[in-house]
C-alpha cells in the first residue's frame, strides 16, 4: 500500500486514476458498439480484442481509484453509478464512432498517446499502476500497429476512403490537445513520480502521427484551437447518451447483484 | 462438464439393403464403395480426396449453415453488450460474441476447402438465400436472455457439436474441435448468469423465469424435426456427417437440462414434462412444429431484422474493403517499380 | 470478400510446441494484414507465439493417397477451388 503521494490526501491520485480508467472504459464501450457491424469478420475479432484489452485496463484502474478514495466504491460502483459530470475521460474517446475511418483515426490518435504513456507508467511510484502498465504497454503497442495500418490503408486507399479519412481528421483533431494539457492534478501526480507530465508525451506522439499521416497522404491540421474539459468533468453532449445506455440496468434495479 | 459422457457410439443402423453401387457406372461404383469403406473405418476424408458430389454438396450446405448461424448469432447477444450491468459481464459478453465471429471464420474456412469461396458464402447470406439456425430469429428482450441463450442455446449447440468433432470430413471435424474448446465457457457463463439471477431479487428471479419461458421451446426446436420427417438424414448418417439423430440429441438435451432448471428453482414451461421411470428419460409435451416451420420459412420475430442488419454491415463495409484492396495494389506497384528485379510482395511473413 | 482478398494459410507454434502447426486460414489483402488477422483469430492475444502466414496459392501439395481417384487431376493444389479442379462434362449431379 503506497503512502499518500500528494499533499491533498490522495485526491490527485484518485482523479488521475479516474481519468485514465474512465478514458479506457469509454473507449472500450465505443469499440464494442461495432460488434456485428464491422467491415469484415476478421475485423470483428480485431476490434473486440482492442475493446477487451481496454476494458482489462479500465477495471483495475477504477478498482485502484476506489481503493485510494477509501469510500467503499469498487470499479462497478464507479463505472455504473457516476453521472457524466463526475466522469473524467478525455473528450476524444467519447466522440461517436461515425464511420470506420472516424473510428480508426480516433483509435490511432489515442493509441499513439497510450503507447508513450504506458511505457512511462511502467516505472510509476504507484505499484498497482506500474503493474497495469506492464501489460498495457504490450497491448497498446499492438493496438497502435493495427490502427496506424488502417489509417494508412484508408488515407491511401480509394478516393472515397481518402475523403472519409480527411473528414475524420477535421472532426477529431481539435480533441487531441487535451491529451497533453496539464492542470494541478497532473502536476501533483508528476511531482510524486506516479506519472509523467502529459505534455512530455507530445513530441513522440507527434512524430508517430506525422509519419503515419505522411504514409496516409493526410495533412496534419494547422488549426490551433483545442477542446478541453473532459478531465475536469465537463463533457460533450455524447457522454450522457453513452452512460444512459451503459448504466441502465444497475440504475433501474438498484441494489441488485449481476 | 455438461457434455461429458455424451461421446458415445454412433446412432441407428442405416438401411443396408440399399446398394449405392447399383446406381452408378463401374468406375464410379468402385470409387463410391471405396469411399464408403473409408467412412466405415472411421478414416478422415481430406480436401483433395475423392468424394461423391453429393457428399461435397451436403457438407458445403451444412458447414455454411453452421457458419452463417455463428455470424447471425452475434446479433441477439450483441444486443446487450452496451448494457451489460457489470464490467465483468461486459468483458465476458464481448469475448463470447467475438468467439462466435471466430467460429464463423473457422467454419467458412472449412467450407472453402470444398471449393466454395468466402465471397460466395457471404453473398448467399446477405441475399437471404440460405438458412441459418432458427433460434437466432428470436429477440433478446431482457438481460436474463443472456443467461438463457448461453445456457440453452449454447447447450443445445454443444450437443450437436461434440459428435461433429468426429465427423468424417477432416477440416470440419478439426474446426469443430476448436469450436468445442471455446464453447464450453459459453454455456458455463450463461448458466452462471441464470444462477446469479435466481439467487437475486424477486425482480431478477422473475426475469430469469420469463427468459426460460421464452427460450425453452425454441431451444428444443433447434434440434430439428424428427428424423422420420427429415429428407437428408439417412445419407448424412451413413457418411458420418451426422452422427446422432435429431430425436436422440433432443432427448439428451432435455435429460441434462431439466435438472439444471430445477437447480435454479425455475419451472420449465411444459405442463406435460415428466420423468419416465421406465425409460429413464424425461417425456416432454408436444412441440409446435408450425412455429418452427414458420420461423424457418421467414415468418419469425426477427428474420427480416437479422438479415437487414447483416446486409447493412456488409454494404457499409464495402468502401473499407475496397480501400484495403486499393492500398495493397498501390503498395505492390510501388514495390515493383522501385525494385524491378523483385518478384512481387513477400509470399510469407514471419513473426518470431 | 471480393477477389482482392486472397486466402492465406496460418501456421502457429504455441509457446510449448515444437513445430508450427496448420490451424486454418484467413482472408487478407497483404501479408501484414494476414499476420494481424491470424494473430487475432487463432491466438487471441496470447504472447510468445510464432505465426506464419502463406498465400494458399503458394502451397504445393503431394498427390492424394488414392491413385485411382477418378475425377481429380494429379492434385498439386491443396483445395477444391473451382478453378483448380476440372470435372468431366458428362458426370451427373455435379
């Protein structure tokens, strides 16, 4: 059991874990919406694999958050009984699936970030987080290969697929800034050695994005304005609908074991 | 656990007075007799072995129907993934439906060894020409259906699939071995879900009973009509494509499943169900074959919906598949123009 | 699958196994996708597995054991793909 790693009695650690846990959970949920609708049977399996890996990260992250919080909430309580304003996921991952180009681009932008983050978290001063990272770093390396390959195929495919991929870039780019934006929570967490400062991950992320976009024939947008607020609980209109569906049963039948 | 002890010797005798050789010219007659001798000796038939045309056609139809069933079967369970009420149930359900996609893939692969392409098979399904298991034309209306489907539908499927692991055609038998290994967890998770509900709140118990009420008879019907009414049975038995009769499998299923329902504290929706001390088996009430044939013919609760969903997925994916092909072609051209001495893209890749 | 998605045979060596074993097939546009698909379908994320993918058309097979096979050409392809397999026109019921 690690000692409190910040001056705020562990609240920063709880927030950090919720941010990462909620992000992996919401992204997993989005991918699971593709079941039965993927473009090939092989891709059904691939998408389900990523969804399962992310869920396998979310569960221990949320469990650890509940443990540090110390109010008796387990991973399910956190996942199923918090409203959108208490969710801390990145805005990028709650964006709708759209078409396959949107989904793959969203995935690639996230995976490129995750691969850097998990490799740094492998040396976290929080032992649980380091343990999760040990497995997640291999998973995200595989994920970024899969999503990156698809961005290239779609960007450098047909006229139609290129158009759809360009549209996806235009729609999703403004959510990428939040990946590297930092606030007081991030600073406290970095100071205690639990996690790297997110801004440190940006150069490597950008290198990978530049390389894949070049192969995909895509232009990296120059627009500077970025969306933010997800990590602080201020979401887009989409998260409410995601949670309404995800949380229906526990809320309709409170106090039940499933 | 539920499927042990069912791997027994083959079922009823075939009609020995019928001599297939009498219908064929000499050369074909010899080949057919040799083929039958191999079957009788439990030899495995492999893709390039001689086989009667009808054996090949029958296998393509049966394997394809099985594959289509797995693919369509993703829908009724996929319906509850986004509403799974715990993270564990969510993961298990995604994994189960993913397995079904995988089973479809193994089975399409087995069918392809017989000379039909994946493209043809996919087109058949999307066009509505072919049948898939009638059970998937029923809706999943509550969370308890996830339990009932795993317990009853996968349970019935396992009854059918274990004997198929010893079917005469090698690729199909091997695909079934792989399927059966993965299937055992499907049934267990379904039953465990029902157990959780049956030990839960009154509402959850009612949900479980309601699911059993709706899925029991459709699961019974999964085994198909009595073999006396079935056109294909005699030949498929002789060729060891089918190893037990429909009625035998149905009886085994009932005998195993009724005690499981009793353990859950649930009532099987059959007022005529009773244990027969003389036979040692459960007697069941009359099956509504009108409902079965209606659903098979297309008049079931979800037939149009299942097909429309499959068709939409296929059509929406066309531009993606086209893009992948276009990119692969471009890569090939680039490689050839930059390395004129090369013989094209690497024929094999290796991951150590 | 449209014609641009050839069939690939998949061979897997599991961690404790000695040799690669044929486990089935996948469709893919190129070797990279074939490997990814093979890993997803046949190894389901397990680590330390060696996977080989080979285009089915690249495999040459020996003759089937039964030399009196009436309708097979001397088989050098592994599958009964219609284009690999000629049936005499006067054979019934095919």
